[in-house]
C-alpha cells in the first residue's frame, strides 16, 4: 500500500457536489460515493503490470479548527498500522474536510475504520457496513472490477442468475456458441478457467455490486421480490429447489411478471411484480454491456459479442471498442475512466 498526493481541489469538488448540495435535505446527498474510488492513469498500470485504484478516504470535522489526531486503519494494511488524514485546503486555508488517498489493488474488498482521539469508529459517511462474527462493525469499500458478492446471499444470486438468463440472449443459439468459444479461447490463453458466476457476462455480479452503491435504494426491492420468486416456485414445484426448475418455468414466471399478474405472488408485500421486472431488465442490460469496472461485462465478453455481431459490408466490425478503452482491456493510452 502507498499513499498518493492529495488532490485538494478534486476532494472539495466531490464533497461539495455529492454531500453538501443541500445540507438540510439528506435526500439530495449521495454518501454511497464515499470513499472516492477512481482509476489510475494507464502508465501506472503499465509500470506495475497490475490494476490499481486511487481510493480517497474523507472525514468531515465539526469545524475547520478541529485538530484532533485522525487516521484510517484497514485490511489494505496490517491492522495495527494507521495512515494519517490531512486537512483539505481551500486557498491555503483548512476546511472541515480531512482526507488521504491510497493506491490500492483493483477487484478487492476492504474493511476499514477511522481512528480519532484513539478510538476506532466506522466511517460516518459511507453507508456500507460489515459486521464480523464477533459483532464488531466495520465500514466496507470495494474497488473496480470486484467479482465477489457484497449485497445478496448465495440463494438470491442463484435465482437472479436463472431469471436474468431469460432476459439476455447468451444461453442458447449462436450467442451461446459465441460465448463458449470466447471463454474457451480465454481459458487457453491464460491456462486457467475463467470465472463466470453462472452467467457468461457477469450481469448478476454487476447487479450485486450496484446494489451496494449506485442503486442501493433498490436493494429492498430485490430482497422482497427474490424471496417472492422463491416462494412462488417452491409452491409450484415443491419437490425440487427453485434454482433447479427448468427454463420453461422461469419463462412462464417472466411472462407473468411482465403482465403484472403472478399467481401466488403476495401483493401485500410488493404490489407490482411488473415494476420490479423493469428494474431488473435495466440492471441486467447495463451489467451485460457497461464497462467491466462496474463488475459486469466480464472480460469484455458483452462488447466482444457486439463487435462480432455488428459488421459492415466489408466484414469490419462497427463496434471497435478497444480503441476507446484503457489497457489492458483496450488499447487507448488516453482514456482512464
């Protein structure tokens, strides 16, 4: 782990935009954006042969003159060493904000606490928390390309994989053949099996990640509706697990949800299954074709499918995505979003 020079202007812009737009109305703040997770420039990745993120931890003091010792401790380092936060300056004057930027490996989950006046406390801004077996509560942050579930339980992920497979085209026909060949080539190149979470493009992993941050307000929708789906399938097929019923059963359920009329659905808990299906479809397609840094579009398989499918009269692809994306996925040395 290493620290990066603090970009005072960037921290002030970020906190003003996402925390202080209307201090009297929490609905207009976006605390899930903290700590600030940003990509590094391509030359940093190229020099280290690994992907890193810039993670900026932010604390809001009561007053600009609050000089109490403040540091952060977490699993990105040993759990007895702390890293000091420094005052964020505006026109060379200290503000209420304290911050530190660490360079951390991508695709990881970290837990951390702030240490103030000798006491360790969870991050009061970040809503993501994790409780250990001993009851100790920590704050949690994950970096880009994270492929470890953070929001949903294993049975929820399995049901989600089954129903999103009825939305995406990658489980049958030419699309399935393309994905099989794509991952076979990847496995051969890396000499190890590719990790796919029961789904070729990782849409389920994207949904799980996005429910921890950008779409956190939809986590309850998923919790209620996945439980409802499980109950409906269990009632219809009592002798087998809901995750093991055939595709036709999920197709029927999908059709009923689309028509907002699911037999056995408890509307007192969630009135409109059709509304949940709209949310699910939006998340599924975003996960299949968004930047892989968000946890979906694994190994850019979704983009590779589009590049293979859409070609011009000269058989050249109409979707040459590599030119626009940073290394190692793409070839651009300018984009590092």
